């Protein structure tokens, strides 16, 4: 009797929990109401089965409980019962599968007038590609990926020369326009999902998949990778911005074509040296940095990384926190090189200076223990902390330990990496959570200090003006 009451209580609690639960589907923002209908039908069918089976189980426990000298009657077959169970089960399965098959039939047939877009996934970031004036995407493959061609476009395909490259985790789309989203992976298995759009699809290495949807509500929606893709899988986030056609066109016009990214522009080192005079007061004539002036070592950094930080300062992405006084100083300095040619000349001059490794200044820390802490950093920054340009990860080996300490503290305190356009800063905020306490931070810095600076695999000076800068 007690067991029967417990089963009944389980059913009641489950129903009440569902009715009072705050966890419901997010408000839909696309045309795929059919997906919600499919989920709801599946839920009600399985819910009805759950209630029926448990009520039947409770009744059986009570009805056939031990009572007096009653003995169980063994009946191995009951054709009538089996027939009814088969019929009811078939109806339930058909009721769940049919709406899904109907929805799937619509999902695989995109409208002819759909806007074509490509989403590229790689550990651990999203980038996007739009067709140019010819309305055709050029060929692409992971084997074409290089530091100069991070999207992996076929340089010999004329249809790809006018493709527009969006090197940002923020994808803008026009409102009420069907979108056919091609999906391509440059490394491992990923998954593109926007919960409010209700459709998701795997990105399979070596092939190209797709999904389509029509955004029906303006706003910003999270892009999630819902396939375990490695150590930093949980940091692989993006954003879809649904807006008017006019705003979308304006946003898209700010990004370069593939042909433009391949143009090599020469730099004037003499002009760069003159501009560097504004930087030398803090960073030193050799660009090796100065702790007394809170100036990091620039000589070991790549041009692309420095260019991106200068843009972040100019755009208010970095140095905007009220308590970041050092960052505020750089905001004004970054404005001095707002012209593309000035920035290119300055960074080319800094790159021409010999790399000088900063000597450790912090005491304490167990380098051996720090090696284990650094394991989570290897995937992006490299085993020797040399940095990886394709992942936009700067070189750490040879950088001043006091500077690394301060930046990690800024990430953990929210002084850095909180701006919605700071994709890599957001990832770093997640990663600093693995350090957990000051002792582990000291161990990590002690280990990095033991690594000899290696040749950086970062990108060189870029002339694209895209979001890598």
C-alpha cells in the first residue's frame, strides 16, 4: 500500500512541477512554429503514457498485494492485452513521428529567394561569409586555411573573390527575410544552434550542411555550439542580431571582400618610427616595456594582436571600465593612430625591432604545479606559449609576468572582457575561472616564465580592416 501511495505521489508532484515550472521554451523568433508543435505533441503523448503507466503500476501494486492465502496466477500470454498495447503504442509513435517528419520535409527545402550565408566553425569561434555581387559563394576547404587565408577560400575560384568575410562572432541578419545558412567546419564537429530559431544542425568536417529559417523578431539572440568540440567548447558563443534591411546593409558594407584581404600593402618604417616616438616614453625605445609606467612588452607581440587592441581602445571595447585608469590612458594614445596607414606603419616598425623577453619579477609560485594549470591554455596559446594567430591568441612566453597577472585579474574582476563585441575577452573571462585561487595564478605565471620565446605563429600585419584587427 505504501509503495502504491509513493507512486501516486510521484505522478502528482511531476504534474504540479510541470505546471509551476519556470523552464519553458524560449519565445520563438522565427517561422518554425512547427518545431514547437512537434515538441508539444511529443510531450503530451509521452506525458500521457507516463501518467497511465504509473497509475496502472500503482493499481497493480495495490490490487495484487499479498492478502491472506491468495496466490499469484501465472498467465504467460494474453493476446487481447497484447493487441491493445500494440495498437495504442503504434498510435502514440505515429502521433509523435508524423509532425516531425512533416517539419523535416520543410526544413530540407529552403525557399528559392532565401538569403545565402555561410557560418564557419572552428575551435572556438564563429565567423561568417556572404556572397558578393554575383550572389554566389566561392569554393572553400579546410586545406586552404593559412594565416593569410583563415576562411579557407579557394584562391583560384573567381566566384569567391567578391565574397564578404565577417571575421566576428556577431552575425547580422535582415528581418522577415528567409535565410539559408550553409555550415562548414575547419577542424572538428560543431553544432550551430539558436534556441529562439528552433533549428540546429551539425557542422561536419569534410562536408557542408545547411539549415534555413526566417527571423521574425528584431533583437539579439545567442549562438551556441551544442556539440562537444574540445576543451573550451563552452566558450564558443556568438550572437545573431536581427534588424531592418537598411541597418543590415549598412553593417555588411563595413566588411571586406576576399580579394581585398589578399592585397598586400607596404609599410613605411621611417614614418612608423616617427609615430612610435609617442609610444617610446612608456614602452621604451626597444618596445620591451616598463613596469614603473605600467607599459607591457610590445616587442614579442604580433602586429595583428596589437592592431586589434588599438581598435578595442578606440571603439570603447577596452579601457572603458571606470576603475581601469591605465586603460583610459591607452584610449587617448590609440586615437593618435586612427588612420589605417598610420597604424600599419607603426606596427610594422614595432615588428622590425628584435624580440626581447621580459625577465620574471614576481616571487613565489611552483612552476611544476603551474604546468598543470597551463594545460587549459595550451589549445589556444600553444605548448610553448608562442601564440596561435588562427585562434587570435597572443604570445605569452617572454611577456612581463606582472602584466599577465594584471590582465588576468582584470578579466576575473570584469574590468576586461565584458563588452559584447569582445569575443576573445569573453572567452578569457570564462577561462580565468579555471585558475580559482591566487596560489594557482602564481604557479601559472611561474611556469610561463620558464618557457623560452618561440617564433610566433600569429598573423602578420593585415591590410583587411576586418574584425581580426
